[in-house]
C-alpha cells in the first residue's frame, strides 16, 4: 500500500504565488484555499515542476513527521496533484452538480424593485442610463412602478422563498432614483409588515442619491430600518464635477441636506460610495476619509468607473487606492469596492460554495422593473423572465438557467488561465454588457486593474504577517 511519501505528484498549473521576504502567499486560481507558507514550502512545491515521488523531494530537506500535515494540506488543497489528474474536468463535474441549485430555485434570496427608470440627477458616469440607452429598455413607456406590480413581485418572491423554507427576506428599492416613487415604496413597506411580518423577517434597503430625503421620509425610513446606500463622489469640488443635477449644476449641497435630515431623525448614514473617473480622480484623496470620520462613518466604498477612467494609468489608480485604504485603517474605516471582490471571494472554494463576482451572476437576485420584467441586476439589459411567468422562471434551459450557468466557475472563456479566474469570474457583468454593445470599453483594462489590486492587497497582507 502506497504511503503519502510514495505518491507521484506534480505541481498544479493553477498555483499562484506571491513571495515576501520570509514567507509567501499561495492560492489556487480555480479552487481558492489561500495560505501563508514558508519559503521552504514554496521551494518544495517548485520541485514538482515535473511528476516526482514525494519521498525523493523530501530527502533534500530536514523532513520531520510533524511536517506531514503541511504536505497533506498541499495535496488536499490541490497544490500538488497526481500526474494524470485533470483539474478542469474535476471542476466541471462539480459545476454540473451545482446546476441543480439553479433550477430548483434555492439560489434566489434577494428581490430588487426598480421603482423608477427615471432620475432627478444625470451623473456623467451613470451606468444605469449608459447601459439602458444601448437597449430597448430605455424606451419602455412605463417609468415608475405602481403598487400592483410591486405587490405581485413581492408575492411571487415570497412564494419562491416559502417553497424553500426560507424566512429571511431582502427587498431593495432601486432605480433610477427610487424616491421618485416614494408613495409606492411606503405602500410596499406597510404591505410586507402587515401581511407577511409574522411569517418572514424583512430586511429593506434603498439605493438613493439622498437629495429627495425630507424629514418625513427620513422618519419613515428609520421606522422600517431601511438600510441606505448613497453616493458622494468626493467633497464639493470633486463631487460636483461628475454627480450632476439634470440642469447640469452640482449636487453636493442637495445630497448633504438629505444626509442631515437622516441624522436629525437619529438615523445617520453609516457610510458612502464614491465613484471615480478621469474627471474627479485628482480630487479623491485622504480628505474624504477625514470628512467621513467626522460624520462617524465606518465604511467608504470607492468604485472605479472602468468605462470613464481610460486616461488615468492603472498604476496611479492602484497606488492611490492603496494609500487611501491604509490611511482609512487608522480611523477604523473600511475601504472596499468592486476591486476588492476577488480578495473577498478568495477564501471560498468553488468546490464548496457558489463563487461569483456578485449576487446577480450567482443567481441570487430577481430585479423587477415597472413592467414586471425580471433582470439579474437593476442595471442589466439581459431580461431573464417576467413575474407573470414566475412558475417557469427557474426551469431547465430557461433564460435564468442559461445566465447563471454561463457564469459558473470555469465557464467563461475570457477568464481561463487568469490568476483570479474563480475569484473574479469575469468581473462586472454590466461593464461586459456595455462593452459588447458599444465596442468601446477595453475589458482587458478592467481585468488588469482587478489583477493588480488583488496582487497589492495580498502583498499588504503578507507584509502584515511579517511584522
């Protein structure tokens, strides 16, 4: 009987290694499982550039029995594999099993009601309108959701959850600017609690530019514990270059007025999102962190508009993000963005869980527009079905099934061989849609940016372990 040291093994082609002074971080670009290891371990892995018996390699080192667990760990996590082991076939088998969760509806756990296809702002970078204008969706005559469609969407969503025995409910109000349909939002909040509050635990959220938050609206938002996602794209000068009113004027004061109305109700903002493009890049710096700290915020999300930041070198973007992130850590403020998603996914193995860039491509979301059409994301133009045919929504070979299956780990041709193939999974689908529609966006640039940010974040983690 062969022992572990008798086995003929070879190095996985999917090992990724970033070396530090004394240690290295390694991970598997398909299966994840990141580890901080010694340089000796990296040397041992390197010996298997061709198939070899483990014992023949270990003889070159001061191998002790207590090191056997570490070697077993490398084998268990597919860093060292049998010479004839096909990792992609192994992954494909797992993904075939994963498809069962697509067609049984068990992935669905989030409903977005696209309350408005209109907005009182016209931000220069707005992906919502940029993407919609490339499709027929912008031509829909119905711009605002009425209560009948909203109620139908909620009831059908709860029906799906009920079948799976789920009790946690997430409902998001999105747009456009959802507060343009505030009356219907209030009706939905009341309907859910009065009619289903004893059966389900509701968690509400809203994506709003905050300019329409009056004291009365702020009070109702607090009453229903609605979580708020809102943007401020820098301080006054930076924000007013890109976050514009329809008239073309700045929006800084209008946004702060909404924030102040929330604070006066005892429901202050816990964080903000900042979108950065070529126009406001030079104005985004540590001052936004100082301001957020003064407001008592604990999170600042910084998203890079890949479509609108073509002129700024990626190296400059990465350096600034890392610098701001380190500065924010001194205040206990978390900095994240789409660029941190691969790192966030790194600890989840595609063999054990459904790893994807976002909930939309993971199959978690049903986003319903004012007509009752369903999309995976509120900004998407890829229709997956309608709430009026929800019974067949998850059926095998449905549009939803195809969409989620196409985004399973290993399925995207453009991602094959990437250092973060599983962890990124193609990046933002909406950026991909816009690129396909216009043929102007360089997807390679998005990929290069995510790879460089992942590299720098891992280097930083490695340095922290060495101190």
